[in-house]
């Protein structure tokens, strides 16, 4: 992606994650933020649960999603701020945003306006429900688009109400769709010289993940229900308790061969000969009894021990890992997945581990080059070196409040006490000694 410039007007996850994927592969991503209306991710989930004096630069979610990016603050409610944005559009290949559908038009930065500035511009507009249809004007968040997509209806346990995923699922799915669409648009422009507008509805990207559920209703009139950790035809299939505090192993048995492997791994106990477990269909029909006996076996073993033993016998199984165990995991370490990034000294963060690029390409591997920018970190660099503005012009923008390096209203979101985070499951097995964990 070297040589591709992306102008990102992104909040939270849906677009920032998409542009992060491009930045990891070498694109120059310039993130546009505001000191007037602080990015919501800068305002919560602080590193080590400590906001610090510069809380807006210490937010863990923000720092995770915005590595490898440059950043400039612009007040787009002011004409000077909008003019700087226009000048950046002129020299950019991609503009991406995930505001409500009306916002970019209010700033004069909608696709019709951008085409007049640069005819071959590619724009990704990632909204909850798209720019057409009766819901086009609705604002959205991950939980609302999960509900609208149908994902929420089938997420949860069989005897309970629908359960929100622990992450905004459609944000990530929408981001991955967006990154793919942008790559396709760049390819199309290379062939034709034409740009395009990508109208991405996050709810629709969520629906695309449950095609079999939608087709089941369209063709059969059947409304699928929540299965918990179970599967439409595999059994046993689920998360089973292991020894220790909140330790689990996931097991998925699809064939008689895997069932026999499970039996041998357990020492072929007598209950495995029960006629109710003789065939895949019978095992599926008697999952309650099967899960009860399997859980009695897994609960006597460490989750890694159970995983390794089952895998040795050809049974698909995986230990459910805490955040600390992820850092320590031999597989992740062997692939060099976690990489260290050095933050700006004034943040007090220092060097920290971050998840790396999830794919390995031989010629263009991608990399983590630098940590997420502090607020306004690259104002002078972008305005002078990229746009060619004079120092006096930059100073005038700062004096008029168009650019800045601190939020206008610096009030962090209330921080949940560490013990409360553990109780609610917001964090688990918290270990601040990450250097020891990673061996760095």
C-alpha cells in the first residue's frame, strides 16, 4: 500500500480499524480529529486504569486502533478547518468516514463535493444503515446494528434472552468489508482511472455473516433460535470447565473418528458405551447427558493439558486463553505476533505490546511501525511538509482554535475501579508486568 494516502474521518472502530489494516500494509493514513469534540475512544478505557494528566493520549482502545497513522486536529465547523481538509483531499487517494449520514454533507465533504475537488477520489462511508432507505438518517452503534442485522437474535444461551457480544461485532466485520472494498476500488481505479463511492451499511455486513440463518427462513419459514455454545449437528460441541479459576477448553466433535479419538483420550470410560451416544445423531439428541459427563472429565484437568491431550488424539480442541495467556502463548510467540511500540514520552506509557499483523506475506509482510499519535502530534508536519503552509499560517490556525493539541473540555469518562472491572468481566487476570510476560 506504499504510495496510497488515506484521509480518515473516523470515530471509535468501524473506519479506524479498516484504515489500520491499510496502514499496517504501508498506506499513509492521516487521521482527522477535533479538539472541540474529542474522539470517544480517547475518553475511556485508560492504560493501567489510570487516566493520567494526558488521559486523551493514554486510552488503550484508541492506541490499539490507530498505530501506524499520522494525525492532525481540525475544527471542521470553522471555514479555515474545512479549507485545510479540502487541500488534503486534493492530494489523497481515499477518504473514509463513519459519521451519521448527514455529517459529511454538513461540512461540504460529501462524495458529490469531493468529486469536484478530486474527480478520481475513492470514498468509503461506513454508516449503521447506509445512505438510502427508510433508516438512512438513523444514528447507530455496534449494539444497534447487531440487533438490526439479526446477529443478536441468535447470540446467547438457549434458555435466556439474546446476549450482546462482548465486542461491537459489526464494527469489526464492517471494517474488514470496508478494507476489502477499498482495495477493490483501488484496483478498479488503476484499470479505469475512475474513483467511486462505497456506501457501506454495517448492519448489512452483519447480515452477511448469517446467510444460512436468513436462507433457512426464506426457504423454510424457520426462525432459528439461540444455541449457546452448541452446534446444529456436531456433538459434543461447547466450552467445558477445567481445573482452576474460570478455566475452559473448547471441544468440537464432528465425526465418528473424532468421537473415537475423544474416547481414547479419556481412557474410554464405561459411559462412552452408552447406546445414547452410539451415533452422531444420538449424541446430538442427548447433549445434556453427554456434556455433563464430558465436563466431569475436563474439570479434573488444566485447560492446556486437556487441549494438548485431545489434539494428540485428533480431536479439535482449544484452551480458552486469558489476556495474559495470549501474551505467553508459544504459538503467538513463535510467529512474533505481539510487537512492542514506543509511545511519546509525555504520555508516560513507554513501550507496550500490541497485536501484530494477522497474516504473513512473503514480499509485503506489513509491520507495526509506530505507536498511535498523540492529539495534534503531526499538525506542523502535515501542514508545512505535506501542504506547504508557512509557519506563520500554522501559528494563525493554532491561535484561532482550528488546530490544537489538547481537548477543549478535558474531562475523562469515569474510571471503573480495578476490582469492579474484574468482577464485571471487563478485564480478566490483569497483569501490569507485561514485560515479564513477554520476556522483554
